[in-house]
C-alpha cells in the first residue's frame, strides 16, 4: 500500500512538518518496531531535500522503541561524509548529536571495499537481455552493502528528480547504486549511456529502471521507502510504501514540477552549478539536465568557480580517457571496454550526443568548463575552457529571445523542448 500526502493545488504546494509526521505515524506504528534494528538509508549532500525533517520524524516515532536506529549514507561512488557533514545533512546540531541522537550510528557506504559487500544474486544473460530489450546479454553479479543484513528493517528516505541514468531517481536507486557494488553499478550506468541521456532522462519506465528494480528484488530484508518531491526547498509531496510503489507515485509529481519546457533551443547556455556539486563528477548534472535544449553547434558553459577537481574517486581514469560521445567508445570498444563502464558513461553524459565519421569524432555541441580546473587539463580531457573570472551572469540574463539561457541553479530541474529535436534518439 502506498500512503500519500501531496499538496499540489495552485494555492498550496507545501507539505508541512505536521503532515509529514502524520504520514510517518500512519506508516510506522511504533509497536511494529519495538525491539527491532532499523537502518535508515539517506542520500549524501548532492541532493536537495528535507532529509532532516524525515530523520527527526522517524526517530521521534520509532527511535524510542527500536533496538537500533542507524544511518547509512547512499554514496554510490561519491566520497565519504564526515560526522559533521552527516549532521548537516540530518539538520541536527552537535549538541543534538551528543544527546538526543547519541545512540545513532553513522555509516558511509564503501562501494570499492569488497569486504563491505555481499552478493545477493546474479542477473543471468537471459535476465539482462529481457531487461535491456536485447541491448546486452551478459551475467551481472549483484552486490550490496552487507550492513543491510544486520538490520530487521531498511527504510529508504530520499528525493525524486529527473535522472540521466535511470530516468527518475528515487526508490530502489538508493540501493543500486546508492549502497551497491561496482559490477551492477558499472553495468547499468553504461546501459543508460548506450541508450543515451536524452532518451532516458525524464522517462519513467527505462531499461535501467527495470534493472534497478530487478536488483532491488534480490534484497530480501524488509524495505520501506519514503519518496520526497521538492519544489525549491519546500516539500511538495511525500509518498510512503514499497520502493517501487512510492517511487512510481512520486515520479509522477516530479514530472509535473521538475520539467521546464522551452519553445526553442539555445545557442549559448550558462549552467551554474550550486555548491553542493563539489567536483565535475556531480557538476556534470549541469549538462545532463540542459542537453535537450542545447542547439546544434551551440555551447553549454558549466559555471562553477568552486570546482577544482574532476573526481576524487575516478579522476585519474577520466584524465586518461577524456570526455567523448557514446559512439567514440562504441566504435573503438576493444580499446575502452576494460575501463570502468560507469566512468565511460559519465564521460558520454557530460560530452553529449555525437557520432564518429571515418574515425573522426563529431559532437553535436560544445561543452565548456568555467571552473578552477586549469585550461591545460580541460584541453587534455576534451572540454572547452573559460576563465570563470571573465564571466558575469548579468551578461546572460533576459536574452532568451536571442538564444541565450541563464540557469542560476542547474542540475536538478530538467529542461525539454516542447517539440522533440531530430537528434533525440541519440543516433
């Protein structure tokens, strides 16, 4: 059963803290959790959502009767969060951490530590062929953080947004890749790249979503999911139920709130990365969400003076491979197939649609970094460079009629054209 509180009328879209607490109380009767060990899986700092509201509501509802009520941060392959950063994510003070929440244990997911993972099953070649509409036929081991098996109940809390790899984030995605192992992660990220970002993002029932849900079904620990839909920083919808059911309902509201439609493409886009994207690995979302409205031959500028790293986890590989379109890799697959497929996927998502003609890469548009990453590195990784000090946001404002678009906080809202462009199939 999926319970819903969603305030979506034109006059009031905000779900109050009292309404959120009511959903928690209805979904989690305290007596059902007495003496149980509960693991709360939450996103890291790269997602906008009132995670603290949900943590506090759940702790107030069942924290007093559970044997354990702990946190696992769904990092995927992102960097571990400090104790202080997790407190900020949970919106609690250092004093609250010491007192009211002193018994809560914080865990960071460790995707690259085999000792932290447990295999829960395997997707067979027949499974993979059916899930991917025949694009792939291979065996994929499914591993997940073994901590989940030390608890009686897993509760997933996280927002739903349009997403470049899976279509819409949320639900079982907080398990895979959130707390999953590298083999399933690399596989379905490359699957999404082969289908291409424009064909995936903002669509619900994608091949990647089918893979993620199939992998989620292999995790037999009881699972409950709270899917949030935010508008700005306000909670606009809250859905509770199975990861599949809560996600399905929340993605419908996300489709309404998180997609902006434009009449025409733009030759120049200044896509401004918020501070929560602290490396290009996440700052690339400033391209993913805007590629559908970038004109052929146009330029998208990722403006992020605060970003100085390509990626802590994968930076060396990215510097070796560079940023390229999908066909650059597919036409030279023997050369690149041994690299982590998730890195190749990220590369194609940032660089965008393109093709290979007679061994020459021809990308549809230009992607330029206006960051603290040096010009020499930008050239090495096949991206353009602009000195961020040369850019004034006011020079890009109120110029949409001229084909110039300014997005002051990019990365979560998806931009689409009212009429699909001819290249949207990714071929």
